[in-house]
């Protein structure tokens, strides 16, 4: 499966080459994420194909000033980072192709890279290791980490190729998230409830010290309103208790992996990273010296940085705005590969 996906990534390099010539054409230079400066109207509008088949040719922008970036700009920024966080919309198939391209490039350039994933929970680490060592078959692995036909198919399509790419380079794959049992317990019983668990279970999660009262909380409130729910203090606290156990555990897993790796690439849902919130905030809070690059992939068809995305990430990537489940990289066969 991984070989077939990698073959597709390297087919049709046109968009990538076109993207990489933008700097020369526009004379904008190579600006890393977070750079500042005046940007002209022509520089703000990306010249990319209408259907950028190659993940490396997707529209990319500096999240602070809208400067056009390219695949070369991204790799240059990764070179300067210790932790690369890739924020995704979980059902965006194009974003997953982009992630695979990033992970493959990083592993090829920096072999001592670890790949950490929100989609794997700490109590699944043994199954991850057994799969990578060949002790566990693909079918058995999928049954262990994503039980159920639909879950297994989506995991096989979206995440297994990334795990396989890491395995081919003998890279570590980190089950970064807290088990759902404890996340639910944090929401329903509070942090004191999960703090009373036996010592061996405490290694499966991290309990934060306080409930967030800043912009992260405000975003939770807005999300609840968008879903027709009244954001009372009690309701918001419940959601935040669960979210912050996720965030703190994933941040801790990432920083632990960084002790033994030159770089860590972390895959998360972008709500956990957008606007320096959640997991990204926790990584930087617990290791202020770690250089973190946050990339957010957004399922929109945009040729310039949208006003609502300013400050969302160091680097913003637009994946085309295709309908959920559609994939312009492989429009003929959108079904999960066997």
C-alpha cells in the first residue's frame, strides 16, 4: 500500500516544479513561516494549477503575512525546526497525501526523525512496535488500533501509509494520545477522578494543572455555538478537561520522543494546534527551547491567505475545498485501497 501511494506522490511533478519557480518569477525570496514584511498584491496571490494534483504543489502561505511559500520554503523551515506539527481535518484525503509527502521527505533528509500521531493511543504502543517489527500482520494491527470496518478502512487509507513510510526508514512511530477511556473520565468525572487511577495507568495520560481561560476556551465556546449548544461554564469546562488531557498527553509524548530523535513530526487534528492553542501551546510551555513549526492544512480552494486564517499557523496550506471523501489526486478511484 505504501509503495503504491509513494509512486503516486512522485508522478506528475509539474505542479511542484511550477510552484518552486514562483520565487524566481516574482522575486519574493524564500521567507520562512513567521517572517514579516510588506507584501504586494501580486505576491499575495498564488499562481498554482487549478487542480494541483501533486501534494507538493498545493497553495502554501506564510500564516503571518500571506507571503507565497513553496515546497522548498517548507523544507527550509523544517530544517530549522525540532518539532513539526501537521494540523489536519481528519476527513481531508488531500491533506493526508500532503502529510505523507512531508513525512517521507523529512525521513529521507533527517533519518533520526520520529513520527508521533494523535490517532494512536499510548496503550497501543506495543501493537505499533509489533507491526513495525513484523510480528503483527496488517489486518491484526488495524483490528487492534482501529476496530470496525469503517474505522479500519479509513485508517488504512489515511494513516497506515505514513506508518509504513516510517517503518521503511526504521523510524520510531509514537502512539501519542491518551486512551479514550481516560479522556472520557476527565470530562465526566474531572481530573481528580483520573488522578486516582493506579500508578501504571498514570503513564498513559498527563493531567494538566489548570483549566484554560484564554483564547483556547473562547474557540471551544464558539465551536459549541456553531453546533447549537449553549456554552455554559460547566459545559465548556467539561469539554476543556477532555481536550487538555489530549493536548498535555500529546505534548508530553512529543517531547519524550525528541529526547531520542533529531526531529519529531506530530500529526494532530488542527483544532489542537491552530492559533498556537492546545497541543502546540503545551509543547512550547514545557520546552521553551524547542523550535516548533506548525503547519495547518485547510480544506478550502484559496489562492491567497484568507483573512480568517491570519495567525492560524506558521504555514497555511489549502487543499482544494473538495467534498468530504473526494480526492483530486485520485479522482477515478476514491475508495480506500485494499
